[in-house]
């Protein structure tokens, strides 16, 4: 079972449209598919803007993981196979099979460790593919996927140049090389270095958020450090650019040639805005260090959506607006991965570019 | 109080720059239940909160944030940070605030979401992992009995004696007299089987005997199915839509209350009668949803001047909803079980039969007033006296309390004369085993316009009326109808305001019920708008919230006028008692003269028969 995540950079960037296109093509190819989401998806109207939203159409046989309360809201008949006992705001998540085709509302596991459990349960039913539809700009649970399609567009950033820049920074994070490292029990963060001997020091805190924490880490690393040592730092799951900046300011000269291991590109992107993350990676490289990730998730494709909701203050409601067709794609054609508008290129193109076979 | 084993640690996080009142209320509830709480200052950056969560390791993190565009992404990123920090399998993440619903909580990556209207108890239950019994905390509504706490004892002995004498006189006078209305009412009572009617079985004996007692218009209906020229039957698709509307609306209904202080503030009635029963039902449902306790059926004025009722599910092209068994039955079907329903009988040629129909179709209250009906509503005094006594007997039989409204005040009859008439009817009710409710007007009547009792304020004279009635009889009081009559203008804000203030005054006087108008009722010039009903219901609710157990205070004038009123009532009653009969008193202007605007009616004159 290959797990494909469809993550967005914001609300209304086209996650569901992308997911729906994948399903459509998958049905044409007679693939056995499963679907879940890391939030709530398939509602008729946007929870915030009140504008209509695309919904998911599932055919018979599709395996679904969704919260119990969503079953009644779906026009498809879903036969419940088992209850995962994972609680959500909309009841427990059940695994079901579409008995008669129709529209569905999906609210799946909204945390990474729950997605792991759901994946295990779904595996039993042997689907070829599991699609994990995103929610809003949520990314964290997507570390449990085998590949990611990123949906972005005018709803995230209306200026095409800025959007292109940001998308490029995001793709940089996904292209960081995989780190090779020793394990230290369950300890997520530690420093590992070699002079004449190998040394290991666990990090005191499992978060690296404030500049004070960055400074603490710097002290931990640089004390007793001989010149010309080689080593790496396994950073905890959540770091901020602020803390890393401080850390590097204090230690960069002493640890030239070392690798900085981020947990994965998704949590790296959570450390700040994509712009600042990009600048941080750049700085690490400038200082003669190597930025790597302990876990790599391939970024398969980027879909761009020209739609954006515009608030009409007079009428006190949101209105649907669109950037000119092709404007966003042309700005990003140089990125080393496929970038396209699904509505323009169609489901087959999407499938070929992201799944391939 | 939870034990140390059940004690939870809760981190409360106001993400809004300023609004953390809700969280503070929840904190108080959690503290009271014995949990450990930690309230962060508002508007901290997400990273700092995550850091706090990691250090404190609470069981639950409650975040409050009002939603707007872009806020959803902010909250979703927060959930992501918690996930990336490895905290999501260690603690619960809950979001609360305006526009938050469970769907949104799921979407944002939270475990639960609490929106507006959430009670503190609900959040405490969630934190403790108990199922929350929403029903236990939902507004509970039961049908109120307005007459339950009253003995109907006279408090003023001299007036009591006079009233008894007059009532006995009336009962003697009606002896052996009958009318077409009484005959119809007895037919309806004896031969009209509601279960058979519901099954669509027509009782031919009833129909034949009944139509013989009707005016040509009603008779035509029974002869050929012809309905009144200003009405038409609802079409099949309209009925289908009504059914669909009712099914949908009733499934969503939740009881609501206008009162802030349940025991002390009056029940609130609205009046409906758009002409269209479907529209009436929609207005009723809205009013119920906004907390109305009761509804009053208004029928067209021609209904009071026509002998006999027609049938069918009818809509009327003018004001007033026609009384037919079908119309009443549909209205009843639309009502919530806790809503009081009054069908007015009070004034016309079908008074006793209206009571029977109302009783058989499940109404809770009716309305009867012989004096008003004969002096200001066009019915012959003799006829309405005979019919009125029968109506009261039927009301007693069908267990319907009835109000006695002094609408003749609007024609110009001074309050003390109108009250004398009301008290006579109440005394009759008392004698016949009925349960009358006194309904003085809370209005800017011609009497006060001329004599100036409301030049200073609207409080004193209205308060004087209640005080005076309380000095005479221990009976329920339900000012109306509607309160603030003739103080409302075409300005909806003004109308709502004056209604609210009159309601607050009524509450201060601890009366049992009030009837309120919509904010456009006085000047609508046609059907009123549903939204305007919500105007006054909301305004009254605010008034009740504002005053609570506090009171609007009258000046000393109220007591002085109340004493004067009692003396004047006694004088009037003496004159009535000394008159050859009550009916003579009505004809002779003792309870309201032509100069005062009271004209004995002519409807049904010379129709009294000897039994």
C-alpha cells in the first residue's frame, strides 16, 4: 500500500480537487484505493468563508477511514468493517467500504500517531493506494506518508512572484539529503562527535524554540570540543529558525563540516515561514555545515490553484475570485518538480506526474 | 469534587488578543470541580505555548479563539507544532470560541470543539471524560398553569357581595333562555366526535342539524361545500410543504426562555392571525424558538358576526385566521408540547361553540367577556349574556381557564367601568367552576389621554390597575392585550423598547402572563413580518434580564389611583346590582356609556329563544 498525502499551504488551495482527480483516474485504472483525511473534508460549504467546496465522489469498493458522524452526511452507503476506537470531535474513526457509490464526507485521524494506527488497520484490506487528504495548511501528520503532493495557490499568496519564491523554498526543504545516523534509544535529540573517541551527548530538552534554548544547545555542544572534530547533531522534532540562528551564531566556527539533522522536511517547514526556513538552510550551507533530514518524504508534485476568496466588507461575505489561467504555473516552471493546475491539465496528467505507473 | 486520582491538569490558552472571559468562566468551573488549572496570558506566540505545554505536561489544553479568515490556518499550524513536538499523544487539544463547531475542530487538528452556547458544565464533563448529558442542562420547558396558585377568594367583602348578587341575578336571568349558538355548541359537544372526524367520517345527523342553525354563508358550506368568499382551501402541494416544514422545523426545535427569573417573571404570549394557517404556524415556530410561552389565535371579525362555523383547511385573504376544525387542528399539530395555546371565544355569535371546539381540539385557554363583547364588539348584550354563561360552563367542562379582557377601554370606557364588567364575568366564572384570569389593558387608552393619568409616566396608572384588582380578588392577572397598546409607533426600535418596558413593569408587578405585539403590529397595515416578532421577544428578554428580581417602582400616585379605582368599581357595581338586570345595565351604559364610546351591539339581537 503506497500512501500519498495531499497537503495544502492554506485553505482553498485545491487539496480536495487534487484528491478527487486522483480518485477519478484511479477508478479509470481499476485501482483498489483507500482514502482518509487529516481533518474534515467533503463539506458542501467552507467552514469559514461559506463558499461552496468540491466534494469527494467514491465508487463501490473504495475503503474509507472516517469519523462515525460523517457516515450519515454522506450520500454513499458505507458498510462499516471495524471501529478503530480512535476518538475525534466527530465520533470514533471507523473503517468502511463503499457499498453504493456517492458523495462522502471524510474526517480522519488528525494527528501523526493516529494516522500510523489507521494505516495499519487499512493495510488489512490490501488497497494499492491510500490517499490522505489534507486539511487547511496542516502538514504534521503527512510525515507518515510515502509521498506528498503539495497544493498551493492564490488563496495562500495572491502575488505570483512571492508564491513562486515560497514554493521554491518549500521544495528545497523536501530535497534535503537523507542523513545517516546512529540511534540512541528513544532519545530524539543528541550530539554525536568524534575526536580521538566517539562522544554522545543527549539534548536536555526535546524542543528547540527560544533563542535561549539555542544558546543552551550551543554551550552543550561547544564545551570540551577539540579542534577539527567531526560530528552531527540530531535535532528534536520541533525547532525554530530563531533557536537555530542563535545556535549557529555561537558554534558555527567550531563545528565546520558537521551535519545538522532535522527530523523531516515537514517539521522543518513548521519552524517558521518557508521564506525563513529557506534562508536558514542557505545560512547553514554558507557556514560550511550540511543540512540533512533523518526522514525523507518525496515531494511528488505541486498543484497550483488560481482561486481565492475575497472578503466583501460591504456585503459582509466572501466572494470567489480567480487569478488569470496559467499565471501561477508559468512562474514556477523552473522548479525541479512538476507544477500545474489540475483543472487545466486534468486527472491523467496529475496521475502520470505524481504516481507515474 | 474530584479526588486526587481524578484530578486533571488543564492549561487554558486565550489566543485572542483580549477576549478570555469564556476561558475564565471555564477556569472557575474547573477549579470548583477540583482540577488544577493554569491560565496563560492572552496572545502569546504559538511556539511559546508549545514550550509551556511541553514543560507543564497538562492533560488537556483548552484554547479559545474567535474565528476569522486566516485564523483557521493559525490554529492548524498550532496543532501541527504540537504534533511535531511529540505532544499530541500525551495531551488533549480543545478549541472553543465563536463560530467553532466539532467539524471545524476536526479540520483544525483538535480533539474537540465548543461553540457559542456551550455551558461550563459541558467543558468540565469533557475534561473529566464523562459523557455530557446535554438534556440535563438544556432549557426545560413545561406548560405553565396560570391559575394554579389562586383561590378566587374576594379580598374586598363589599365588592364580593355585590359581585355575587349580580352573578346570581345573571344566572337567574338566563334561566330557560337559549340561542342558536348554544344549540350549535351543544350539538358540537354531543354529536361531533373528534376521533371520527379525524378519520374523515362525516356525521350526517350532526351536519344536518348544525347547518339548520347557521347563517346562509355557513349553511352553504354544509350544503354544497362552498367556502366563505374571502377564503380558499389550501392546495395539496401546500399541505405537503407544510408537512415537510413542520417535520424539519420540529426536529430542530429547542426550548428557549424569555424569562431570566423563571418563578417571578410572567409568561409571554404572542398573537397570531395572519389569515394563512401555514404562515401562522411559521410565526408560531419562530416565536417558540425565541422563547414565547404561549400563542393566541386571532380570528377575523366577520367570524364573530356569522352564525356558525364552516370547515376545511382555509386561508383567508385578510387579517385573522378563520376558525375551522381543520385550521385549529393543524395549528395544534404545529405547536410544541410546552406551548400554551389560547383560542379566543370572547365576543361574537359563536362564543360557546368556540369554547367547545377549542376544548375538543386541545387548546389550553380561551377568552370570554360579556361586557366587552356587547359594548365594544358588536354583539347584542342579551344574546351575549345568554351565550356567555353557556361559554363559561363549557370552559369549566373542558377545563379551559379563560381570560376576561377589558378591550372596551380602547373604545374609551374608563378602566373602573371596564373592570366592573370584567369582575362580573370573573364572578360568574367563579360560581360556575371556571378559572377566570383578569386581563386589564396596559395601554395608553382614551381615558388617560383625556384625563392625563399618563402625562408623567406610563407606570403609575398601569400599576394602579393591578393594585386595584389585587385588592378585590385573589385571581391570576394577565395584562394585555398587547401590553403597551397605543404607545407603539411605526418605528420598530421604539415599538420594541416600549414593549420591553411595559413587560418589565408587568414583571415588577409580579403578574402571571403578558401578551406582546410584534414591533410592526400597530402599523403594519397588513400581515406582520416574522422578524418583527423576534424584535419584541428579544427586547422583552433583555428587559427581563436587566431587571431580574429588581423592580420598576411606581410613585405614590399608583396607590392613590388604585384606591380611587376600587371605590369607583364598587359604585359601578352598586348601580349594576340596583339595575333591573345585568342586561339592562349593559343597555343603559352603567358599564360604559355611548358618551364614553360604548355602544350596545346589535349582532344576534332578538335571537334568544325560550328553551
